[in-house]
C-alpha cells in the first residue's frame, strides 16, 4: 500500500469508522488485560514474599529454638533482627505456650498478614513464632511495572489496528472503490454511448467473490444491464412518440380548422337565435328572411327556401333568399308531396336529405330526379320541420349553377337553423292561438273564480279558500304578535245519520250546520269552511287563551241547541258536533308552507281525536306557543 492510498483510506468515512471501532475495542481489551496482568503480578509477588519468609524461617528456626532453650537473649536478638531485614516483614513476636510474649521486635506498625511457625525443642513445644507481613512492597513493585505494561499493550493495539486497516484496504476497500466508480458512471449518457447492454462494467474478479461484496457487485451489474435495456426501450418509445406527436399535430391542425369553422357557425347561430327570440309574432316572416340571407353564404348555396304545409297538404313557399346571379326562380308556388314520394318518405323519418347531384339519387327516386332535371337543379339539401310528429315544413338549400358543396358542418348548421326556424314559427303560431284563447279564458276565469272557492252543497267556502285564508291570517297576526284559534269540526256519527234518514236528509243537515256555524264566525277576519264530507274547519283571529275554550264550547252548544233528531247517535239523540281546537301564536313575519299547514292541522286533529275519545259532543282545545314552528322547519 502506497502512502497516498493509505492517506485516502484514512480519509474514507468507512475506514474511519472501522478504525475507531478497532481502536476502541482493542483499547478496552488492553485495559482489561493490563488490570489482569497487574493483579496476577501482585499475587505472584505476595507468594514470592511468603516463600522467602518460609525459607528464612526454615534455615534459622533451629538457632532460634536453641537460643530459647538456652535462654540466650543475645543470640535470639541477633536471629530475630536478621529476620527484620527482610523487606516484607514488619514485626516478629514469640509467644510462650502459656500465652506470654517472650520477645517482640517491630519495624512498622502496619501489617497485612501474620505467619505462624511452631517452635519445638526435642518434641517439646516452646511457643509460637509470629511474623507480621506487609504487602506494600509488592504493590509498589507492581505499580512500578504499570507504565511498561500499558505501553506494550498500546503498541500491540496500534499494530493490530494498522494490520486490520491494511487487510481491509486490500480485501475490501479497493473493491468498494471499484463498485463506487461503477455506480458513479451509471447515467443515461454513459449507458447510451454503447449499443451493447451486456458490456462489462463491474470487474469479473469482484463479481466472482463468494461473500456479500460479490453479491453487491452482481446486483450492481444486473442493475446496469436492466438500465441499459430500459434506456434502449425508452429510445425506441421516444422515436414512436415523436412520430405520434407529428401525427397529432397534423390532426390538431385539422381539428383546429374544423373548430374555427364551428365557432363561426355557433356565432352565426347565436345571431340568428337572438334575432328570432326578439322578433314579435307579427314580424316573424321578415326576420326569417333576414336570417336566411345571413346563413346562406355559410352554406355556399344559391337559393335558401323555407316552405310550410297548408291545410290542403300542399307545400307553399313561406320565405326565400337567392343570389343575385341565380338563374330564374323556383317556378311552382305549391308543391304536392305526391310529386316527390321518395323524398317525403325520407323526410318523415326525421332525416336530413342531401343530394349532391341528380346522378347521386337512388335508382327508385325517379320522380325526384326528373323534377331536378326539369328545374335544372344541380344539387340540394332538405331538412324537415316537425311539430311533434307532424311534418309542417321544409328548409331547402338549392344550387343551379354548380353541384352542392357539403360537409358535416354544413349538415349541423342546416339542422340547427332549421330547428331555430321551427321553434320560432311554432312559437309565433302558439302566440296567435294563445292570444285568441286569452280573452275567452279571461271571461271563463271571471266566472270560475266565483265558483272555485265555494262549496256547492252548503254555500260556504271550501278547503282551497280555507288554506289561502289561513296563510293570510297567520301573516296578519304574526305581524301584530297576536294569537290564532284553529278549529276542526266533525258531525258526530254522520254516517249513521245517512244510514238512518237517507242522504237527502244528510245533505240538509250539512247545510243547516254550515249556516248555524257561520252565525258564530261573524267577526271580521274570522273564517269558516267545509273541508270534507261532514268536516268543517275555521279560525278566529286575536283570541286570548282564556277565551279559546269558551268559543269552542259555544259552537258545540249552537248545534246541539237546534235539536235535530238523530236516534242512532251515541252522544245524544240529536245532531251534535265534536271540535278539536288548537290555539297558537305564529312566528313573527312567518310564511306558512304546506308542511307548516299540515303540522298545524295535525295538532287540531289530535285535539279532535281526544274529543271523540272522551264521548263526542264536546270541544277539546290544546295550547302551544309555536314560535319555534318556523324555526324547526328552517333549521
């Protein structure tokens, strides 16, 4: 490995991370190994000191025992002082058998262990030799070797790191650099420079490796091949798209021309439609002629004719336009459908008939071909006008100088203009018919209005009048913040009355009841109506809640007081009324919809049901301030 390569490897992020990991791991193990070595050296030094003491005692123990036996204090002192010269020994003491201290010598007060040696002379125990030992010297010696141990471990760690870095560079770094260079060259430009997708880019020796690096190299190689194939396909698609774009540009240009033409047609149709809509029925013919003159140049026709059918089924010219150079006039004023059977058969199918020239007509259209030749018509297009399913007219484009130039846009324009003319003519005719009918209808309505709100049998207002007046009354009382009393009245057991006395007597009872009730509803604004067979409805304005029950009861008493016989009744032997009343205050400035009306009538109907359930011939009034009625509906 050269210096430059090593320097690049050092500056590589991956190598930095690997180096940091190796150094960290090696340093950790070096620290652990150093601690273990120091502990082992400390224990070894202790054992060495103990063996040294034991050897000394083994050699001097006989002299110590002899001096004790002879009680030679000087010899004993010399023996013991000689032992104190040993570095680990901090003190010596001889204990007699009875426990008394015979001799004691100390060089230091501190000690870490005590060694005991028995003293015997000719099988007779004289006492025990106690030697006090300190390991400070062993620790100092181990500590003095610490720097050497740390330095050696650091050198080993550094050496291992350098070896690993070198091996990584040899077996991994170079291959990764090659793969990185290959990845950097993966671009559309580099891949399209060669027409060979299978060109070798990743070295074969890297792809043949049996480890993860080889898998990455193979994956990169396959990716490059796929990208090369994909780019080749893209080039082919691009060529196809260019060709398709050119085709689309041609179509767009063609379509743009068609749209521009249709835009002109739409503007023309808008002008024609505006003229026809603004035209009064009295001047519709003049406006149609102006529109024919406006549309004809767009259709490139020499004569533009609108014809209508008369009552005798003959086709009569209604309006026409022709070029100044047009040769002659359309001679027949009237045309019978029998003269052109094929044409009218096609027109009755709601079809636009286009004849570019007489020679283009079907073989069986003999009459039409002869007529075109007789009138010297070179081409024609005819659009039928219908009022629902009835053919009412034709819109024709005619050429006598040259064959007809026609297109889909021409067909669309003729059809749209024909529909506009058709609508305008039908509208003008309908206006005339409606004008005649209006006066007759006004006279009939004046008579009908007198009858539409009155019940024919009783002569009192009917349900329609009741609904209209109820809405108006609600608006009136809502402005003033007043209340309204709504009543639903029902003749009790009226079906039994008809079964017993007959329908004629029943009708007479209805008239009598209606007349009597009208006497109660006599204030201005009060209203009473017949709303069903034996059902009557009414309302009182500005009624206080305390008076609601009194008014309803008075209405019941008024009918009962007439004592009209009714033997099959369940409430009394005479005709009676059951009344359901609902007193309420409409919301301010409210407008009752049909839903609101149904809710109010439903409240009164519930009260009527209670009156029937409680025995009939009575009035039940419910009270409720329904300002929230409108709020509920609008919410």
